[in-house]
C-alpha cells in the first residue's frame, strides 16, 4: 500500500485531471448548443439529417460508452437513437436484400424529382395531397411511397415544412403586392462643408419600379409619418396597391408609422436585425444608383441631389435594361420602332451629360 503522503498527491493529481476534463466536456456541450442554435436560425430546422456513414461513426463511438456516459455526452441525438443505429449496423451482416430478386421496383428518378418539387413548392401539402396531384398528372403512386421519398431526401412532413417556411417562399407567394423600402445616405457639399442627406425610397419587387419618397438631412418620426401618408394616398400614392412592405429595424419605422400604413391596408414586415440579405432588391438598388449615377458627380446641395435622383429614376424606370428581369425594361418603351433593320434610324437619349444613355429606333 502506498504511503499516505503519496496517496494524497495521487488523489490531488487525479482530482485536477478530472476537474480539467469536466471543464473541457462542459465547453464542448456549450459549443454543441451554440451550433444547434445557429442551425435553427439559418435553416429553421432543429433536427439534423445524417448520412449513413455519419450514423455508423456515431454508433461505433457511442457503443463503448456506458448508459450514464451516453446520457451525459449525446447532445445532437438521443442515446436511444444511437443504440438503434448500432443495432441497424449489426443487422447489416444478416441483410440479404441485395441478393433478393423479388420486391417492388424503385420509382423512377423523374417521379422522385417531381415528388420533391411538389413538396418544396407547396409547403402545406401533405402526403395525400401530393399523391392526388400526381394522380391528376396520370402518375400512380402510393401515399407511403411519397412519405418514403420525402424522408430519404430529408424533407419534413407538411406541418413541419409549413413552420420552416423560407424567406424565398414568402417573397414568391406575395410577389404581386410586395414592396420594400430603405434609406441610403449621400454626402453633398454645403456652404460650411459636407452635409449628409438621407434618401428614402420604395421599390416594387415584381417590376423593380423605384420611387424616391423623400430626402432630408435629419429625418424624424413626424417626417416619416408624413411620407407614409403620401405613399398610401388612394389616388397617387406609390403604395396604393401594396399589401406588404419590407423594411429594416430603423427607429423611424416605429409602431405609429406601422399603424398608419396598416390602416391603409399595408402590412409591415420587419427583417431580422443586421440581415440586409433579407431585403436584397432594395440593397441592390442602392449599389446601382451609387455606381451608375451618384459616384460620377460632385453633388452641390439638396437641389442638385434631387435633380440627379429624378433623372436617374426616370432612366431606371423607363430606359434601363435590368438583368434581374431578363434584360427587360421596367416600363415598356413607348417609342415607335422601325423594324426594317435600318441602323441609320437608331437614336440616343442622353441624361446628365451622357452619364446615362438609352438607344432606340425611330419610326420611319
């Protein structure tokens, strides 16, 4: 038996090692929880889809642990699930399905792709609804087969898909009446130096049409509410046909502002904080107006800025070809066109001294 002094030192070392190991395990547990939260925020899903190889690796590592150790260590799946994977791994030694000839053949890849397409484009459709839609296309398929195809692809059943509806689905389903707004700043030259002007604009998502709603050095809540009243004017307001308006979490977009728009039938949709990608069309316009217009000039005061923006908006809405719309104009060109192929009839319409140009054919 070891001396008491040596036993004491051994116990101290073992305690220190155990304490250090506990801190490491606690950190790893916290790291896993953070990763699960990030997954939930990014995809809307709380469950992970594992490949067969990943299941095998987890099952082999967890099998050597005791039940108490598995309960403490398993963070992304339950210990019971790990054991079930291990049993399935062991059952492969007795699986002769690859040598069997009988059985129902696998559905063609075209049908499987169509099932996944229907489920993705229609988050509210369940197995039966998808089966009936396929039968309407003269494709016979069972409800269980639909469920198996979705499970293999990692798609949740209809209630779960509806809860995890993506931002892209929201934009697509409300395309006809969806608008977005935002501010951008412009530095202008004043009498005593540079002055930062804040420009507020609204964009119609479907057509990409732009409307400059207001320009102000120091916008406040009262100014924002007056701009909102102008936008929802039933005769000339840019938002008179809107149902949804996407905006960021600027303090000017307060409860009173949202209520004023709501009274006119426009529902405000605030994007998450620090996520400009959720308002991509507005962000893209800001980059476009800077690159194609504002960065080309030294801007002398608010009046000059208003002139530049007015000319650019006319060009943007009537004369600029938009790659996001397949190279089409926002507003179809009303100029008469000569289709006889005479290049001599091609004319140029220039704005802002040739910074913005539009080419068209004149009528014969």
